[in-house]
C-alpha cells in the first residue's frame, strides 16, 4: 500500500485533533464564564448544561458521532419542553448561543457522515432542536427567531450535503482510477496469454508435422519440445488466473459512473512484455534529463511485471513533470532485490517549486492497485536528502515464476 495516503491521513487526523482541542477550549471557557454569570438561578444553570452537551456532541469522535447526535438533539428537545412548561425565564442566557452553535456543527457533521438510512431522521431531530430553542422563553420569541434560526439550519444542512457530495465524488473517482488500472493490466495479461497459447499451438503443430513426416525424434528432442509446451502452458494459466481475478475485482469497485473506456489509441501505447520501451520512455524524458540503470543480473522478467515496471516509471515521470519543475535530474533504476524480487525506483532532486500543473491525484492510487494485484508493494514520498521517490517492489515468486 502507498505510504503517501497513510501520511496524508495522519496529517489530516492531527489537524482535526488540533481543531477539536481549540474549539473545545474556547467553548469550555465561554460556558464557564456563562456559568459564573448565572449560577444563582438553577434553570439558567440547566441551560448551560444543555449547551455543554451540544458542544460535547460536536466534538465527539467519529465512532460515537451518531449516538452523540441523538443524545444532544433529544436532550435539547426535552429540555425545551420542560423549561417552556414548568419554568419561567426572565432573562437571556449566554449558553444558548453556544448550544445553537454546537447543534449546528452536529447537524453538519451528521449530514456529512451519517448512513443514508439514518440521515433524514437525525436531520429532522437536530433541526427541530435548534428551531425549538426560543420556545423556552415565549411563543412570541419563537415567532421572532424561528426564521433566522431556520436559515442557520439550512446553511448547516447545505455544508453537510456539500461535504458529503465531495466525498462521494472523490470515492467514485478513486474507484474509477483503480478499475481503469486493473482493466488495463487485464488487457496486458490478455496479450501475454495469447502469446503463450500461440507458442503452445506452434510447438504442437511442429510436433505433429515431425510425426507425420516420419522424421525420427530423439528422446532429448521430444523432451525439449514438450518442456517448451509445458512452460508456455504454465505461464498462460498463471496469467489467466491473474486476469480473471483482476476483472472480478474491477466489477466490484463500487464506482457508479459507468463503464471504463480507454482513450483512443491506448492499445498502441501499452508496453510489451519486455523492457525495450522503457529505454525509449526514459530517453525521451529530457526536462529534466532522466537516466536509466538496469542491473546486469536483472535477467528476463515476467511479462506482467515488465509491463507494470513500465507503467510505474511512466506515471512517476509524469508526476515529476507536473510537480517538480525545479528538478535538475531524475534517476530511474530497475534491479534485483532480496529474495529475487524486482525493484523499480524513480527519484528526483526537486523541491516542489516552480509550476504545478493540474492533477487528478489518483495516479498513485491506480499504481498501488496494479502493484498490489501482482503481490508487490508501492512506496511514494519525500527523500531525506530532498526530492521525491517512488519505489515499487514486485515479488516474482508470488507470480509462480522462477528465474
């Protein structure tokens, strides 16, 4: 799995915690000041308690969010019903503003993250809790303040729905990127299967021709011929199993935006099962200049690994051009790693300054899917000495291929 996504998630998590701490500290100080101001009246103290509950729900962790929302909305409604029926309030309470603000945050968070089947009931509960707050003083106050409060509730609902739509769109885009990468790899594997099956047919035809011509075949010649057929058949079966698995996974990515269609001419640009086009790809990358190093002990690679190596280098060089315009050089290396694995790395010395071209942000997600599908792992991130690196390791033994 890519380390980039994990690092960004960690940053977002830390940022969310800091925001919660800052908001919680401000709310606590505000409610404490309000409590000091109204501590001599018990009903007013209750209102401070309702506000504290609403703000606690606003700060609740994600796993407790729905229960906290239900508790805050229910407590606010019950408190309004009791205060309006049994208590007569003669002055305003500073905690009301904190309570309404906390409930609005809860509305936005709930609409953003709640499951679809619970969304409407929770939104109605929380919206009613906000709109009913003025009833604690009088019906006249409710008539005066219901319209402004209704606007604030609508704004909170809109914010939650917008964030929900952004998440849904990103999830669909991410699923589509993963599906497209899997389908592209499946098409490559289809080409490799066709190549292996063609080899089987040709060798079988040669054996039949030799038998029909009456030529005498030695045991060694027959063994070599049948060994070639066996090897080609084994490789074809391995590639076929991987292709079927990829196509099955691609059907269940959860994307709702239809079929994935490649760009025109895409088939002509897909790499063959060797590293020939990799040399041409790196040689054609001149801004900044790129160098390619192939380990002497690399040897022949499985076709699907060679195609994926090409894809990793291609996407990495594209990212260099988009995001590292100040880089002076790029180094591409393909070499053997421990246990016979194949490691491909793309490293630049850029600092991320200069132009930054638009990017969908899903290229690395697609690469991660491709590498994971072949039993490998992908790492992308900054280098300690500066610059950026993308490193993919393919375990050839997991593909049933021997060196």
